[in-house]
C-alpha cells in the first residue's frame, strides 16, 4: 500500500487544502478473505479528518479536505499539519508565501 498526501494552498487566504489517498500495490498478496482496515489522518489547528481505507478494495482512493485558517491564525507565518498512517506520523510546516 502506498500512502499519498498533498498539502496545497486554497484559492482564498482563509484556508488550505490537504489531499489524502492511497494506491494498492498490485504485487502485494494477501490470504484469501483477509481484509485489513487502515486510516490516513490529518490534524491541524481546528481541524481533524480521517480517510478510512479497506484492503483490498478500492485499489485507489483519495479525498480533498479544506483546512480552515481561523482568525486567531490569520497572521501566522507557519501552520503545522500532522499526517498519520498506521504507526507513523509526518509533520508538515505550511508556510504562507
């Protein structure tokens, strides 16, 4: 399974976007009838979402979430976004340009 994450600026100045997704490795074999459940999570100030994944279907899935930037963070130069998959976490530093 390959996790995919894209963080991008939204068209307006009051939000950002994160795209969570995955693609199944076609060479990966599982026992017949074995199902596995996963989540890719995204956390930011005033934001928490999870994309539920079920192996083996679908083979590919993604979803775009809008991250609101609250009034208290309007002047922040950096906002952290934490992405989690299984037992790993990555922290992105979203910097406004």
